[in-house]
C-alpha cells in the first residue's frame, strides 16, 4: 500500500484548519507547531490544496487559510488526490506490466482493493472527522503524529 506522508499530512492539516478556523484564518505556522509538520512542507501542500479549491488564503495581518467549501463537501479522498497522492496497492501502478511486462496473477485482487479503499475514503467527509474529534472530548483534540508514537494529545 502506498499512502505516503504527503496524503497523511494533507488530511491532518485540513482537519487542523477545520477545527481551529472558527474565529480567524489558521496560519501554516500554527499547524506546523501543533502537528509537528515542517512549515516548508506545509507550504508545498497548501499550494496544491489551494489550486484544487479546497482551501482559500487570506493575506495580511491575521491572515492564513480557511476551508473553501462546506466540510460536508470535502472527502478524505478529495484531500489526498488534491496533493497528487495515489492510492495504489498494485505493484505496477495500474499499468498491468508487473510481471515480465505482463499482468501478474493477483492484479485483479489489488486493483479491487484500490477501489474499496477509494470508496471508503470517499465516504468520509471532513465534517465526519471534525465530529469524531469533538466526540473524543470537548477540550481535547487528538491528532496523528508523524512520529511512530500512536497519537499526540493537545489541549484545544
């Protein structure tokens, strides 16, 4: 399975904005600090997210980013594909040339898994993820960490 940090970090950053944008735009520096993601990496991700219309930027003092659509309209798969992340369990990247320039025996299995993963991620909206975070505790927000520890808890 190939879901790299690019897709994970994009989803984490979008969730961060969704949780913290109520009063004002969210800065990349704030996301970087809360999520332990490099600021320069976030800048690259947000350039792509903005081009795909998932976030909008606010310039000037007090500027930052806001979610550009309703949280219900943005799925996890939208976020992942916006940053050019491919979800692919096949060895050949879907080109059917994984075994001596031909199709391997298990290609259909992995291609079907790709479909199920995409279907699953398309069924989870940003609003669903926000709701899940709120259910975990009104004053606590749990975010995935890029380290190997299971989770990092931060008071909101």
